[in-house]
């Protein structure tokens, strides 16, 4: 089996078929993006909440730190329709938490996110080597402009139908986002539950039924996962949670501290923070509003209603009210420089793919606390996972 050279490394002129997943809201700093690219992978800059000038500046910061290829990720999906009733209800539900942090009640009017057109103009202007996207597919006119500019295109699929549609659009690679992945779910066709397919099932399924090369994502935390993805037919992997606790990550210190607690942390799917389903660490806000998720507005309105709450919590180090995006492999995070992590993963994957004994896992987990209280049955309401 050819390793580490794959169609992904050849197309993007990188040494290793490892993509750092885009992580908006703090963790995905230009320093992290550049460090991964300098180490031979493909760093990826999240642009979800960046207006054109901020996006342009972030790209410039990456370029000042590396001369290697990197990618930018753009969200494609259309915003939800304004639902005044849901917005009002969300304001009521959030009021006690806002009061607890000394914030005034949330109220419309709400701000606007940057438009896709504006962000795309920056991508074309700055000639980034690769563009990944999530929540849908750009219009044909945009795809044509990107192809003419020589920009490699990576789309995100959470089930087979999405992958087929992406292939028909002519993308160069398809990121198979398994249910284990942290952050927003990329599902854009059907109900979100339809996209909750594990990576070990999704990657080979897509590799079998579409001809575009597959990038496996979700639950991949070290060389063992990288090797497994290659065996399953993936041309590469995308890893996000694995970088959360690394030195270059911009994740809040309290956020990183939680990642070291091993068995005492758990993830779930929630739309409490943005109005879109995403995998997060359980905290007080997620647990207490879980039963009310059906009452909340969609993206970006719920995001606007919680942004200052999250910011106030971050300033105080209160993880109970922060959006702690993380995948199911979060127990395996390591506090090391990104370069060291990448080197260890490559060494481990290479040994496994050569049929040798794997180097010892690099992870050290805290002991399991057998005195933990059982999970409250109210917190495993099926509505939390839809």
C-alpha cells in the first residue's frame, strides 16, 4: 500500500495526507494552520465568522508563517428563516444565564454574518491553494471561478447521497465526516440524523460508490486511526479534535483543562450554541437546555443570541456556558506542539502500514473514577441527539 504518498499529497504537494480540520471560534489559529503545513500536513483556516478584511488578514498571517500549501474552509448553507416566535422563546430561555453573568436580556435586531460572495472574493484574490466547504455546495458559477483559479476543492459529506451530489459537482476530494467528529455536522441533504454514520462505515462506503478520492474525518486521533483510514480506502484524513490541546491551538485554557479529564468528560450533539447541530462537550448550558432545543431558532440567529454569553463566560473561565466543540476521541488529546504530534502519528501509521508492531500509543489517560455519579436519565433524552 502506497504510504505516505497518495493522490492527496500529489495534488497539493504536501508530504503527508493529513489535513488539520478547520476550527472556528478560537482553536484554529493561523499559528496552528502554519505549524501543520510546516510539518508536512495541510493546515486549514476556518472562515465561518470572519468578515472579508478579517479573513484577508488571517490568510496573510498564515502566509507570514509558512510558504507551504494550506486551505481555507467556507460555510455554504443558507441561513434559517427569521422565526420571531423561536427567537423570543430563546431569549426567555437564555435570560437566567445572562443574568447570572451580569448581561442584559438578549433582544433583536440581530447582526449579520459575512456573505459567501464576499468571502469567496477574498479566496480568489489571495489565491489560496485549496478550499474546503461545508453545509452544501457552492453554485456552479462559483465552482467554475475556483477551478479556473487552480484552487483544489474539497466538499463535505455525511452520507452517500451527499457524496454522490458532491461528485457530480466536480469536487476534487470528498471529506467523509463521520458521526464521531467534533463541531458542526455538515449534513445538507435530509434530516441531521441521516448523517450520523460512523467513520468506519462511511469512509469505505463512499470509497466504494464514488470515484472522487475520500478523506476520512471523525474520531481519528493518532497513527492508528490514520492507518485504519488508509486501509479502508481513504486517500487521507482530516483531524480536528486531535489538535485541540496542542500548543498552537487557541482553545481557552479552561477548555484544554477539561480535555485532560479522561472518563469524566462526554460529548453530545447539540444546537444550543448556534442553531446548527454540532458535537460538543457536555456542560451545564447544554444539559439544561437539551429538552428545549426544538424551541430554538436556526443558524445564525441562535449564534447571535449566545455569542456575548459565550464571550463573557470565556473571560471568566466558566466552561459551563462556553461552546466546547469536540469529537468523541477527545479523551486522547495531547498537550504537545503540533509538529511533534504529526511526527508521532506519521511514525505510528507508517509502522502499522508496513505490518510492523506499532509504537506505543502516545496517550496517557487519567485513571477512571469508579465513584462517578451515574448519568442523569434526563440528560439522555433522545431529542438531544437529533
